[in-house]
């Protein structure tokens, strides 16, 4: 089975336009019906192999349940979890492989040698089909999802990786829900990675260099420092970032990677931001703290 490394969820989470936030820059639940397994032939009978199950031998897994949505999206369950149903805003740990019909794996956490990656439900981190599927899943589920092309990469595809009008085949395990390390004034902070040796904490007047992408609910990843190929520089307390990000950074250290949910009142409030953030719209940051220069240095 061929494997192609792709700039997708992997690179969006470890890399993925906003000038520190002050500058330029769901899916309605589909009707569904239970169907017999014979109607699920659009999802190729896949084996749960080393990539998905951590085993060195390929084993045919038993399909326990299946679902077809009116949109054409199809789900096969190999395990039903007993955890809570996923909801918008959940940060979950996922073990996944995204494939083409011929079996080519073009995306997955194994590409960055991680046992899982964090995923924020309902925030357009991947294609529309992902968030539609998540509405039907719970913690512990082990599934294959056939995402039709119009809910995946569509007519454009991804040059050299995903052909135009290609259906996607997602093998996914929902491992766990991540709890925020801190909640303050409605702001939620998740730490998704950190160095083995903790870096400097961030305090008033410290200089901070960070990379990030940020999304509003209506404009996914509307700003992205990775695309500019240079980190954003700020001085804590100078007022050039939204209040919610300023508050959140006080709980971060050099080298940390964070997901930060910021309610509208701690972001752009009733004014919004041009056509990128609507009035009273919440935002979500993915931040990696690159360097902290203490004020006394």
C-alpha cells in the first residue's frame, strides 16, 4: 500500500493568514437511515492492519453496524465505543488514515510518528465530510468512513495527491476526549504538545515569537503565520493581540503547542473583523510558542 505525506490535518496541526489577530485576516446534520451491510459496498471491505490497529498481521474485522446518509457519506463500525457522543467544540484524540479508493494512504498521524493527533470537532479542521461523520460518533468508536468527493476535496482535489472528484476513505479510531488545562473568562486552553524540559513561562512585557493559525466558525484558518514562513512577534501587554489570546498566553511556556478557544467577547466582539470574523463570533487558535525573551534579559 502506497503512502504519501500530505499537507493536511498533520501539517495543519503541526503547521497550517492574521497578523497577530488584529489584521487581515457546519454542517446541518444530514438525515440518515440504517441500512443492511449489502448497501455499504461503496466502502471497500478493508482490513484493519498495522497502520490502524497496531498489529503486525492483517485481520479481517467484523462490521458491527453501518450507516448511510442522504449526502452519500457512509460509515462502518468495527467497534462501538461506550464513551459520550461527540459534540461541537470537543477536542479529541484520533488515530486515523485517510486513503484513496486504490488504498493509497495520503494522510495520517503515523506520518509524524504520533500515536494520535488532536482534532477539534465542528471547526472545519478537515473537509466537510469529517465534521458530518463526527456527529454520529462517540469516544471509543472504530470506523471506516467513505466521504464522497463533494464532501471531500471536490472538483479541485489536491494536485499530485488527491485526484479531482475522488472519494475519500477514512479509517478512524476516536481514542479519547482531551480536557482543557485551564478555563478562564470563557477561554479554554488545551496543551497538545510540550518539550521534555519546560521552557520559560510568559509574563508581562516578555517578547514572544509564535506560529499559529486561527479560525472563526465562518472562515476556517483565515490567518496563518506558517504560510508567511515567519513567526509572529509580540510584546506581552502592548495590546496588539485580542484579549483572549493575551490571557491564554500567561498559561503557556516556550515550546508549548496549544489549542485556544476564545469566545467573541474576548475576541472581536460586536464589531467582528472585516469579512473574516462575524459580529459575536468565537474564534479558535492553534499556537506553537517558538521563543520567549524575558523582559529582564
